[in-house]
C-alpha cells in the first residue's frame, strides 16, 4: 500500500472511530482518485437519503486529507456499490425521460440532485441529437431539465 493510501485509510479509521461506527475499509487508487470502499452492517445510515450522508462523509475525509497533505486529494467514498447502482438507475431514468421528450416534444424535469448525479445525466444524453440537458435552480434545488433540440 502506497504512503498516501495508508494515510487515507488511517484518516478514515480515525473518522469512524469518532463516529463510533464499525466499518471495513478498502482503499484503491484509480486515475488519481482514491476510492474508499466501506463495508458495514448498517449501510443505509452511511448512505443516507439519496446518498447525502455519503457525500458528507466524503467532504469531511477530503478536508482531513487536505489538512494532512497540504494539497487537495480526490477521494470517492462508496458503501456497498451504492454509487454504481445509483449511476445505473440514473442512466435508465435519463433514457426513459429522453424517450418521453422525443415522443411528446415537451420538456421533462428531473428531481433535484447532486452535481455528481446531474453530471451522469448530462453525460448519458450528451450524444443524443434529439434532446439537450440544462441544469437549473440553485443550491440543493438544482436539477436537470431535458428539452427537445430545435
């Protein structure tokens, strides 16, 4: 395990010790991003509503790593493959709503979602010549709107 991997694992252990939560931690480096995979008996608590707790844990660990290394380190925290499953779900939702836009000619609105989730929607439909995606709204009400291309 490389030096940064080891330190990130220690920081993660420290955080969960403070939270008095038992987790198994695996660290993997992919394309300059450290993926922190957590396994626990209570994944729902760590994931939270639509992944909000997961995002918060990731932000805290990112700040802890910044303080430790003096530079920003890209971290991605995942529990029980939640992110992959959510990505697949969003891709299906995007394709389904794109079909509605094509058939009806009317815009479709996604519910508010994180920047990570909005990016998935934009990427899935980027090559579609019949619809365009636009992010609208502010803060936690930011959402994607699918519109027919004119």
